[in-house]
């Protein structure tokens, strides 16, 4: 740990970043993506700070927000069709509702800070990125820039874990710190990237050197993914591959809709049986990979799973008390303590409920922004998935739709993961979530431009 005065050395870097923003916004975003996995919290650098940010990325994202506002209001450089896309419209409404619920928040300061980072994440990783994705190569460069930074963290992680034994599951949970808060967000980032890297690897015309680089990244991420011991990440990737394979078959749309309805109905009807099986599972976390995966369904003795249920129940109780506007964006961790029941508490529960979020994007939104906020977030998710499906079905089996299917698979890993964790307040996952959604929107806009009678700037 070093003193706050040492942060003065950031000033030359900040000036260089401003200069880069003037010269090339594209290169600035790629540099930000490379640095995102390597960013650390300012509280780790300085002993005492009045605020906490992820440096160097979040200050850069704040600057990108200012640039975005300038381009939206003054120069009007954004593609009107991008701004009118259903995904963009729902995101805008969600941000507006987040702002409104900040005004009614139980802790307005916390909520406005939460809205601020949502704004700069979406400005840079969604709006600016989607505009740049009109280039055929920028999507791949976006993924490779983030992957390059992440590869440094994975090597750091594997060296640390290897020094005490790769099967040391407990140590692996924190071995990615200070770059990632814990192993779950670390594993989630690799779940996002692995499907897209595989598709880029087999893309026609790729140079031999690039293929070798991507092969190395895939092998490195596979090792990091396995030894991260993140059960949620493992489950999310495995489950996301199922709809991806179904989509790959290109079933007729009506049949696909029927299969989806049957699947959802079967899941609802089986909920009781699944819960009974989970309640009877006694497999605990272990260095044995198979047992560790099976322990993800243990809700009888596994303390991590039981604490999740405790947080979920608290979120639902908070929702019933403030069902419309919620308690305010970002305030769950400061308010959930009194809602814990003695029977639900675990050995890792806290008396004041000050140790993290709701462990679910959906329930977190429900408790913090009420039912409208949760429904809007679900609509963003649903519209993004439908956009990816539309791109996949809308073209022949060429490079773009296969890439879209891989990006959609990455998005679905977090759609599933978000049931169990909440990481969109972190630049690490926000860069992938919003960036991947922007890729799907950009591909959808390109597809529409090819349709007869559609003007490019309509």
C-alpha cells in the first residue's frame, strides 16, 4: 500500500490518454479494454480515499461519457438507426428509471454514484463500441484487446496457484486478487470469451500467426477457467452451450419457439423435484473437479449456496416493502441486514449485512429499483438475445452469423450467471456484457442494411 500523494504520477498518463482520445477514439477504447482486466481499485493503491474507483479504466470511461454526450448533443455523429434500435431504447429507459429511483433512494449519494458508472460503462462499451463495430474487424479487435489483458492476469493467477498447488481450491478463490475481486467474476470473464475465440480461430483467411496466438489464448483460458473453481462460471458455460447447439441446428422458427415453450414449461413443472434433489445433495466444495461441480446444487450444507439463498430471500423481502421504486440503485448491501432471518443465516453472514450484493442481477434490480427496474433489465436481456437469434437466422452460414452465435453464447453465459451473481458494477464484466450486446446490435444493423429498400443511414 502506498500513500495518496503517489497518485500524482497518474497525471502524465492522464494527459497522454486525453491526447489519444483526440487522435483516435478507436485506439483509446482498445487500450481501455486491454487495461480493464489489469485495473485495480484505488483503495488498494492508497491507504485512505474518500471514494473508490477502478483505475486506470473508470476515469477513462468517465471521459468517454463526456465525449459521448458531446457527440450525441452537439455533433450528432451517432447512427440514428443505432439510437432507434429496440435494445438502445430499452437501455435508455432503464437508465432513466435508475435516475428516477435514485431521487427516491434511501441513500441518494450511493445511488447517483451507481447511475454514474452505469452511464460511463454504457457510453463507452455500448454506444461508442457499437458505432465502431460498423467496421468488419473491430469486433475481433475488441475481443482480442480484452483477451490480451486478461491473459496477463491468468498467467499471474496460474503462477500463484501453482506455487501452492493447482488443486488448492481455497487459495484459488483469491489468487486473482487484486485484479479481480474473486474467482467468480474471473471465471465469468473467461466464459464470455472462450466461444468467440473458438469461432475467430476457425475464421477463413486468418493468418497463421493469429491462429497460433488465439490457440494459446484458448488453452490458457481453459486452464484458468478450470482452476478458478468457479462453479457458477462452469455451470453458465455448460448450460449456455445447450441453446447455442439448438440454434446451430437452425430449426424452423415456429419449431424453435415450441421447443423454447416446452423447455420453460418443463423447468417450471420440475421446480419442486429439482429443489428436493438440491436439498438432499450433500456434496461440498472440493479440489475434486467433478465433486466441486456437483456441489453447486447443494443447498443443505454448502455455506456459499446457503448464503446466496439468504441474500435472495432478503432481496425479496426488501422488494415487498418497496415494490415500485425499490431502495435505490446500489443500496442493497447497506440495507439487507435487518431482513435476514435467524434460520437463514450462515457462518459467513454478517450482523450488519455489509458484505456484498444480492448475488443476483435480477433480484438485485428488484430490490433496488422495484418491479419496473427488474422488468427493464430483463427486457434488455431478452431483446439482446432475440437480436442475436435474428442475426443468426437472417443470413446464410457465413462468417458474421457464426460470430453472432458465438457472441450470443457469451451473452447467454452471463444471462445464466446473473441468476447466481451480480458483477455489472465492475468494469471487468461490464466491458464484456455491454460490448457483446453492442456487437449483436451492430451485426443486426448491418444485416438490415443488406435488405432491399433499406437505406444505410435510414
